[in-house]
C-alpha cells in the first residue's frame, strides 16, 4: 500500500470508478427523465378522474373496476331472488289480465257446513250411518249427543227429546217423520 500513488483512485472505491454503472437511484432518476422526454411539443396526457386514480397504474384501475362491477352484479342478483327480504314466504306470482274480457267481482256466500238429515225413522238401540247423521245434525244445532259413534243410546235419546220439546213436538225420544221435518227446517234456518 505504501507503493501506491496518493493521486490515483482507490481500487476499492466503487463510487470513484468512472467506468462502473451509476448507483440505482441515479438509474431510476435517469429512467424517469427519459419517460418525461416526449417526442414533439405535445404535452403528456393524464388519465381523467380524481387525482388518486390518476396516480394508480392502469392495471390496478382496471382490476378495481372489474371487482366493483362484479359486486354490483352480485347484489342485483341477490335482490332479485329475494335474499334481502325479511319475509319467509316467496313473492306472489303476478297474473296478467286480458283487456278484451271485462271482469266483474264475484261474491261468494260464506260456506256453512251442511249436515245431512237422516232419511229413515230411528229409535233407541238403532246403530249405523243414519244414527250418525242424526247425532251430527243435533250437535250442529247445539244439543249434546255425546260421542258421534252411530249408536242411538241414552245421550242421543235425551238430545232428541230436548229438540222435540224445543220444536213443540211430543217428547218421546223417537225420530219419526214430524221430528225429521222439524230437524230439516231448523238446520236450514240455523
């Protein structure tokens, strides 16, 4: 080291070497200067929009726009399917009405259950469908017949006697033609 000339550059000094490439910072600023060096007198065009968008690379702006588009599309599809609805029932189907056929509102009378009146005369001890009809008819009018089982027992006989008394008939507990007529009339009016 003692035989080296103090005026000569140090071989370990990289910054003093004129043939070496400039450091990274110098290369980056040279590249930026080259980008600003436009051919002609035309000024550099900027991307339109807010300043923060103009500073982003074009690829990032395109990706962000694509994601935003997909998000809006997804929200639209979900709202069409009713995903944001608080109702548990599906939306009602829409119907179209023809302009050529006028419609008039129709009113339907309230439906009252019709009870069949027995067709045969009945007496205590009888069983079957005709007895069930008698029991249902008396129950419809509010008389207690017990269980509707098709057996003309004591509770059915008592209910028939109560109905006959209310209808100004002889209360014998037998279901005959006069009782049948009164029962049919009471069911129509009741």
